[in-house]
C-alpha cells in the first residue's frame, strides 16, 4: 500500500452574506468548517461574512453558532484570519475573541508558500462607483463607526434595513462595469505593496486573471459568493483552484 503525503494548502472565502433566513448557505458553511477546513494550514475570510452586522452587542443564537463553529476550528489548531467587508466592517474584538479569529488590516501581504500575496476584500478597487467610495471613506473613518455603535440596537436595525433596501435599488441601476474593479487601481495596489499576486472578493466574479505589473507577469484571483453555491479558493505551493460546493 502506497501512502500519500499531505500537501499543505490554505483556504480563502468571501461574500458568504450569512443570515438567519438562509439555512441552506449556513449548513453548507458549517459543513465546510467541520469537514474540509480542518485539513488546511489556515483559513482566510476576506469580508462580507454576514449579510449585515450592526455591532458585536447584537448577540443572538445565529451569530453565536457562527462564532462557535469558528472557535471549534481554531481550537483544533487551524488559524482563522478575517478582513472586513462592506457589510461587516463593524465587527470588533468582542466577536473576534468569541470566534477565535484574528482581525487583519484592510490590506495585508502574506507569505503564501513563498509567494508574497496581497489580500483584501476588494471594494476599494471599484473606484468607478464614486458614490459608494464616498460612503466607504466615511464608514471606515474613526468617527462614523463610533457614532453608529453608540446608537440603540433597535435604531441600528432600522438604519441597516433601510440602508440595504437603498443599496439594492442603486445597484440595480449601476452597470457591471461600474461595479467591477478598475484595472489601474489593481495595478496601483500591487505596485504599492510590491506583489505579483492579489486575492480579493466583493465583485462576486470568481476567476483567475493574468496581467502584467511593470512588464512582469502577475495574477489577480477573485473569490466567488455563496448565493447559489459555496465558493472556495484552495492554494498550495503547486496549484491554485477555485472550488464550488453544493448547497
């Protein structure tokens, strides 16, 4: 009998948009954490884990179950790293501690099996959506999150519901070009961080794009969303693979 050695690999996920009313997505996620994630070196969550997050103090059975599942994975020895998205940028240290996850900056360079790799949520790359970028600057400022978190939970729920409805209306009117990344911005970020590989989510268009940065071959890898399926990126020293999971 021939024994095969374990090939080290890392998982990346984003744009799950978890909510209590999408049990199919939730169960797919729980199954992934229980059966597949424990075999990885690490798990990176690149934003929009939740459909909406109005504060760590909005604790309920649903969010507690997510935190518990992450914590179980972390306790098994698999580190979990998190970068905020545009839906869950109010996640703070309280939830992170409960979940056993490590919060990372908006942009982070990691050593991915010898390849310096820039990871981010990706909404900062969509510069053609001028109105959203103005909101993003406000939402990521030092004062706006503090102001929002100081409001009563009931008011935050109403504001979040209204904000989501308004956002859906605006997105329906925007072209796909406006909602996608700006090529020049991609190159600018890769040049700034001196990398030839970028991994991000946000646009919900899973793909591996080949490009050039200063005449040197580079890659931009986009993670898929979890609306109609689970979506993973599996990276090892030898391969890069986008994987779909059935709900």
